[in-house]
């Protein structure tokens, strides 16, 4: 096999212990050393559009609203929790239980595109006053101490260990996101893509259907 395989991934997968994308890459490289990998990190809406129009051969995105033009296969999960920075008013109280009603009094930063993050914030009626395209930017806003924000627990761990953030103790706001690989329905996948999909399944211990 030769040529190029274009892959787009939603950010922060490298620190998620459930994500074994690196293992899939290793498996694929052993099978197809002649294939060049072109990997981009993009927001889910950009990834889905790119897979549909052929810019990317496959993408890895959080499952939310599925497009009828794409096939979705679940890979791994990501735990999301609400955090505040050390300069935030709630930092000293983060260990105590805080109600959703009280959380609505504080400014909140969230993702700017259709996502489970957006759906949860709308359901909880949090006061969204900052918008981001990725979780790296969201982490910066939380670290500022000016905003509450949902972060993956694996991303937040370093900040927790150094005392820069604390998790808000409110069971009602906790949620998990399921990550999936997507490919376009209306195209022949081709050998390169099929092999990489098999490597993803093997790396995540998923039997091919």
C-alpha cells in the first residue's frame, strides 16, 4: 500500500487513557509503512464536513447528532466534569456540594458548535459568556478563574495535581462523551482506509461487525 491517509481528530485524545489511537497508528504503520499519514486536529463540525466533502478520509468525533451521510462506530468514552480555576469565587468551596441554581449565577465558557457540551449547558441553563472551538482554549478560560467550564477529566488531571483547578461538586452536571470514528457512506472506503479502521477496532478491542 502507498499514498496518503487523511485523518482528523477532535483534540485532547492523546491524554485520554481510554483512547488507543496511537496504538492503531503503530499497528497500521507495521502493516502499511508506505502510506503517509496526514493528521489534523479540528472541531467536530469541521471534521464531519471534511469527511463528507472528501477533505478527510476519516474522522474521530464525539457522538451527538449523527449525519445521515456518515457511518459512525463507537471507539472509547471520555468523562466530563465541571471545573473552576484557583482565582474563582467557588474554588474554596469546590469540595462542598453546590446546586445547579447557584452555578447559574456564574459565568460559563463552552464549545461554540453543536455538541453534547452545548446540549448540557442549555439543559442546565448555565450563563454562557465565552465561546471556544476546542478544549485547549476552554482550559485557558477555566484557568483564568473567570469562568466555569467542562473539561475531560484526563485533561484536567495535571491542573488538579498542581492546584490550578478544582472540580465542582454537583452530581447533576457530570456527563460522559462517547467518541466515534466516522467515514462517508457514499464512497468506496478503499484498502488503506479499511486497514486503518481494522487497526482502530483492534486497538480499542472492538470486534468488527
